C-alpha cells in the first residue's frame, strides 16, 4: 500500500487542490481548515488501523486481483468472512472516532460496480469490467480514498431524469467523443468528498430506455478543474471556527461525516475511466446493490457510536453520583440491548451473504434493509435515553469562555461540580460530547444516510414474499392454494 498511514494520507491531500467552498470562501487545505480537518482525521483512522497489529486482520485484505495486501476499504468481498470482518472493522472505527469515517461509501460503490459490470459485460458483450479492474488495482495499490457519488438533486420528484425541465437535475452525459465523454450535473450529500482522492460516479435510480444519457458510471480525480464542491454546514460548526475545544463537543473527529455538494461542470472523462455508458438495464441493480451494502454497514458503524454514547452517559452518571440508581442501570441496560440488537442485524446480513456471478459477495438484501431501518429507530432511542440520563444541563451549560474566565470561572466550577475529586471540566466535557452526539446534524445522518426509512420499507415489502407467507397459513389450515380471496 503506497499510502500506509494517517500522516501519509494527510500529506497526499495537501498535494491535491480541489475547488471547495464553505461559507462563501474557498478552503485551501482540508487538513488544517477547522471545518474539514476533523473529518480528515476520522478518515485517517482507517489508514492508521491498517498499520496497527491489533486491527490489521480486520483492516487489511488480500487483493483477489493482485494477491497483494490492501486496505479492506478497497477490497472486493470474496467470501462471508470478508463481509463479517468488514462490519467488525466498522464497529471498531465507530468506537474510535464516534463519527462517520466516510470510506465505506467508496467501498460499497466499488463492490456494487464490480459485480454489476460482470453481468453487464456478459449480456452486452462489452469489456467495462476489465477497465474497471485496471482503475481498481491502482486504487488498491495506492490505498486511494474514493467517494461513491450516487445521489442526484432530482429537481421535480414527480418526474424522472428524462422529463425534468432542467436536465442537469440528474447527472448526465452532454457529449460523446472518440476519446471519452463529457458529463454535467451534481451529486448531493457526498460523505467524505472533500478529503477523497477520486470520485466514483454512479446513477441514482433505476432508469428506462429514454434515460441513456443518465446511465453513467465513471471515475474522476477530485481536483479535476470542472469539479466544484460546496461543503455543508453542521450544527455548532462555528464553535470549531473559534477553536472552542470543549464547546465543540468532539473536536478531534467532528459530529458527522462532512458532506458536500459535488458539481460537475462539463467534466471530460477519458474512455479508460468510463465504466457504464447508456446501459439503463443495469442501473437498478447497481443502485440496489450499493444501497444493500451500505445499509448493512450502518448497523456496525452506528453501534460503535452508540457504544461511546453509552460509555459517556455512564461516566456522567458516575460524576453526578447517580450511577448506582436502579433506573439509571435499567436505562443503560436498554441502551446496550438496542446497540447489540442493531449490531446483530449487521452480522446477520453478512453471515447470510451469497456470491454474485462475478464471485464478489453480496450481503443478504432483506436483512440489510432491516438493519438500516433499525438504525432509524434504535439510534434515536439510544440518544433519547442518553439525554434522559444526562439531564437538562446539557442544554443550558455556560461556554468554556466562562469556565476559563478569571472573573466567573470559579462560579462555573463551583456550581457545575459533581462528586468530590472529579474536576468540573470533566463533567462539562462529557456533557458537550453527549450534546454533539445527540443533537443537530448527528442524528439526521442516521435517518437518511444509505437511504431514507421509506426506501427500506419499500424493499422490505418487496422482498417479504407475502404470497409465500399466505401459502404457509393456507397449508396449515388445509385451504387449497387455488382458493383466492377477493
Ligand atoms: Fe461508513 Fe457509517 Fe459513514 Fe456510512 S455512515 S460512510 S457506513 S461510517
Ligand atoms: Fe453515511
């Protein structure tokens, strides 16, 4: 692996010069800017663990393409063990960063694209997978961070890509040349985009024949001159600007993934980097496989976050002298129960994985949808219990400027103290961490990342095989299967 560790990853980002705007100004260096640096550090953890003996087995894999040792974040899953190791790795990373470390999006994009291209080439007699493999070998050998770019703006949601008044609401090909294509459009909510090296563009939805120009998969360097990124605001991000270390809650790694809009203004993509061009019949499979892989992940990364939150409220209860109260233990027990239940669905959909015709392994799609759907409930319930246990002072705490003030600092220390012997500063720090992990932007990600809850409900109903269940009930009662209800 060329990029071996966190510092090397950060150095590699300094050599790139992507066009990124935040609050109307250009960000020159994502590794030092207060808005982006925490997310860079979270992604750097994925590089660090690959070099840590304790986690090497989870964080690295052997490439099926080259036989070389690679980061698991660039690996095409070859068996169930790979799927299981991946989710175990994500839980560890969630525990270490308490935030989104971003690299799974590219990983899921790589896996979905790989298996779909195999089937697409078989059907259409094309050779896109061979092109993709060449690109992927470089990604693996150089341990490149890839942002998987799927979600289009979509404009008028009642209309598909081909019927939009503004065709740019879905990313599309505007020109086909002998040596490549030119694309235009945008991708929203792009986790980790500003600190990635490459963009893997994928279609956002299943498309029909009329949308050939929208059925495109391709790879683009992040600092292509046609790319502009708009970095999103997060709750309380001004606290980071002012370098309020305590008030920022989680200054090292940030509250959520660090999302950006990526705008593509007539970007030329050379032929060797184009992996789908007009094959609308495979867009649905690509989107669905990507979504299933990503939904499987959420039960692991978010469990890591919930582990930290459970630890934080327990520590706060100890500081406040309430840790032994029976209702506190009961609520903490519920937090653990929900976390482990969530994790078990990540493990289950991985353990039930199956090979695709390409040899790449897919998670069980029904269980993956159930897993992500559980995130949209359990993470919120765990956050609710954390806020219940923490107490209302999370919302009314004076700032760290008051804590450090010569005039009033002693008042904050006196009236926000807990049990004897623990500095008030520790209580305030842990309260700010809980605030950052339960409020503002943090939970929105759990609701809508990897698809909104309704997207999972659609798939759960579709894959639920209701007619089989009806047959089961009929068989038990001796009702003939031909007996149709009105
Ligand atoms: Fe990975 Fe979780 Fe972030 Fe998605 S939300 S990129 S699965 S850490
Ligand atoms: Fe996400």
